[in-house]
């Protein structure tokens, strides 16, 4: 299997469904347009599912984890071992994403794409480790090109299998990886040709001096490697991360299966951008969960043509924003499928 | 029972809990502040419940319905009979609020405070009808002062009983009443001393000409009646509605029972403003669900010191925004109660 095998399967979302979906939602017992964003989501869901009765009840969230050699440059406020410690926290159910998935009745899958730690076989983690973390991309490419392809394909296969076996109707993608905001800002800068000052922020909470260094590291790395903005695998191999490749594959799996995928913060939006370079039809299947505090995310969302559903000042990652937004998307589908029309309910229309 | 009996019971929210709640949330396995608004909500919930383990799982939404004599001035896009038709739609489960309450596992209670229709005994509606709709407040007071008091007390009693009997942990208030954005804008203008142009918008969707008329009607009505901004019952009787009085009573019932109340759009925010005039401690128990398209809502929220959780371009009412926001508040409580701390999870702290 290679990436062309995936993109050959992805179809455009159903433009032909748009008018009928808008007519259906306008016939519901409410003033036209009065449910705002819920109506836009409901119409997009009809297009994605090619159906006037879309569902987003059967939900799963995929958290991809990996370590980053760039942490050696002091771009994160936390030490690298926090990646594996947090993965163990996920498996014990104590992290924010566990709490939000339990509340939202969302299945949670954790995938080790390249954490610098060997987890026990009974840890409950899906292990598709490409390497024990990326290399320091200020010095050399983060990974080899075949490794970059492998990470995307692995993410695709894992998510594709779950969508098919579990009959998932919506998925979200989340991340864990100390140093991965640096990698994501670099991907967004490389893909969109904008300087790191525009795409880089404080991650887990670095100070002014570290932020300046982080921006410089990213600008220098892009200058060193000269990634091709039209070649997602080139960008991923030079400044990316294994978990980001996995997330891009997960996004493509949703699009290939004709179901929606909810992006979370800057890391998943960088992955979404890579997926969209691999196949521009894939953005039709994406929702932006929330406006992240990480400023680079806005550039990625702009390029993908996505408007965030929530704006809660969040910057945690793990898929936490995606978990919350899935509830809103589910609600929007139910409005489309369950709500009565004026004629069904015998309610008078506008004067 | 009178309104003083209620306000004598309401306590300040637990300021003493604030520091301990902030310390607790800062110890959770996440960068400090990275859950943004969820953290602010969690801390406020600790203060409201006077507990470091608050819950908002047992939820109910109260939709108060009433008709408005001001509709005779052509201030709404829909005919008055839509109020009773929509109440019937609620009882059959076909309205937007039914869909969202089912999804959010929120109990739904519909109260007829003054609909111009007599519902059958088997309709499942709680009937506390004060009159068959208000009078046209451009010509005369919307209701008598004792009727205004009665509406607040009725709302209080209904909600208070359900909170106690059902052990509710959070409530929302919603509305149904053709013409009630006009009444709500008038209440906000009267309470805050600002002209109708600043508080009035299109309601269910009136055109430019009708909007101009609506603004003029409200300004003239306030000039005619001269409601006392410090006297909520005076404002309610002169330009209010029976369902708005009921909602204000419901808000006070939440505060008196020490549980949070989620305001929805402009109508419930006008009711919240009245409740806060009756007892300024009550705003400590309020959450603002969402930013409504109705511009007067922002003035009410500003006066109450509330920031909306969601901004989804909604303007439907019924409590639809409150239903969605309750899920976010529930999630915030679970973050506080269920998420592991750094020490519990053995995760390294900041470098």
C-alpha cells in the first residue's frame, strides 16, 4: 500500500446534497438561520455523508504520540519524558482527554508512533513505533522520507480499521509529544511560506526568551532544509513528527471512508494541512473544533477554509477541543434528523 | 410567600473556595491555564457549590411560555398563535430544545405562564397561567404589579420544587413567546438606562422597517411608563412578560438552592437582570451560555459581569444555547473532580 492507494479512494463531498440540505433545515420549526453554526454544520454533515439524515453518534478519538529531537534546543517548558508519562496517564484514565471522552461517550485510542520509551505489552497502547523519537531538525532531517510515508500509512491503517470494524460515524485526532508545537509551527510555515514569527507561540508555556529562540530555531531549520511546500512527505520528513504523520494518515482515513474528522489544536491542524496537500479533497471532511491559543493554528485553518466551532482559550492538545466539539456536531446532526418541520408540527410560518 | 422570603435565603457564592479551587486545577496534569475557559468554569462551580468536587450531571431545563400584547404593534415576523403551536411542538418532542435536551440528557419542563390558549389537561404542561397574555405596553402597563410578583413567585416555586425533589445539580432557563424580544429589549433598556436602538434587534427575523418601528415602540413605551431601574417588579409589570417573570423566579430558585443557572439568549438575560436587581448575589450563580445575535443581550451580560461560553451565531431561544453550554459546564466539573494531578500520575512538572 502507498499513499496514492489512499488518495485514489477519496471522493469530493456531495455538493449535490447542499441545496436539499439547506431546504430541509429551513423547513424546521425555527426562524430560518436561527441555529447559526449548528445549521452550517448540519448541512456540511449532509454533504460529507451524502445523506439528509446524517449521524455523528458513534464517536472515537485517536491520540497519536511521539517524541521530538528538537526538544534538545530548549523549545519546550517540559522535559521529554513527559510524553511517555502522559501516555501512561492516558492508559490509567487520568488525563483531560480521558475525562472528556468519558463524558462525551467517545471511544479513545492511543497510538505510540515514536515515543522515546518502550511500553509494556499490557499497557493497552497501539504500538506502531517508527523510531524512538525524531532527530533534531535544526541539525538534520527529523526523519527519513520512507519513515515519513510509513507514519502516514500507519495512521491511515489504524484509523481505517477502527472506522470499518466499529462503524464509526465521526472521529477526532489528538496528539501527545513534548516539542510538537515547534514541529507543527515549522510545518505550517513550510507549507504556507510564512515566517516562524507568524506561526509560533508558547506551547506548554515557555517564556519570552525561549519563544524568541523557538522562532529562530524554526526559521533556521526551514532555511537549512528548504522543504517543498507542494510535497507533504518532504515537509513531514524534514521538520515533522511521527505522531503528526500518523494524524495526517488518520485524517485521510476519515475522508476515504466518507466520515467527518474533527481537528483539534495546532498539531492536528498541521497534520490536516499535510493531508490536504496529499489530497485537497480531504479538507471537505474536516471540522475545526476550536480556536487555539497557538497563533499558527489560525493560518492552517485559513488555508483549509475552516472556521473553529468553539473558542474557549484552550491550548492543551490531546484532542481535548475535538472531544468537546464532537458533541456540538452530534447535536447538529440530530437537529437535521429529529426536529419537526413547520408542516409536520402544524406551526404557522412567517407572516 | 413573598420575594423577600426568597432573597433572604440567597447567600454569596463561596469566595473562600476560590484559592483552593485554583490551586487544585493548577495541580492537574496539564500546563497551567491550558484548559482556558473550562478552568474558569470549574473554579466558579466550586464557589457556587462551596465544594472542590462539584457536579453538574443532573440537569434540567425550564422553558417558560407566555404571550405578548405588544405583538399588536407588528414587532414580530410571526403571528401570535405560534406561541401555543410551539408549546404543543415541545410537548410532542419536535422542537430544537427537545432534540438538544435528549442529546444532553437534560430533563425538560414546559411551563405556561400566560399563553393565549387553553391547553388540554393531558398535554403534559405545567400550567401557572397568570393571564391570557400581557397587555399592549405601548398603550398601558403589560400587567398589574401583583401579577408581576405572582409570575416571579410562580417561577420560583416550580423550579425550587424540582430542584429539591429531583436533586438537580444545574438548571437552564429558556423561553417561548412571540413578541418577547421586544419585551426583553425594553426591560434591558429600562434597567440600564440605554436607548432601544442599543438593545433591539430583529427577533425572529423582521425587516429594516419593522426594526425601526420596534425601536420606536420600545423607546415610546419606556417614556410613557417611566419604569424605576431599581425596582425589578416595576419594570416587569410595565414592559415585561409573564414568562420573563417566571424565568426570573427560576433564576432566584437556583441561587437560593446554591446551584448554577445557565442563561440562554436575550430573554433569559433580561430575566437574569431582573433577578439580579431583586438580589445582586444571584449573578454569582449564573452562567451565560452563548453570545446571541440579539444585540441587547451583550448589555445585559455586561451588567451581570458574565462572559458567554459559546458563540455560535444562534438566536432561537427556547433554551437551546443553555442546553449546549450545560455539556461544557458538566465537562468542566469532571475536569475538576476526575482528572489526575501531577503527583497522582507521576508526571514531571515544568523545567
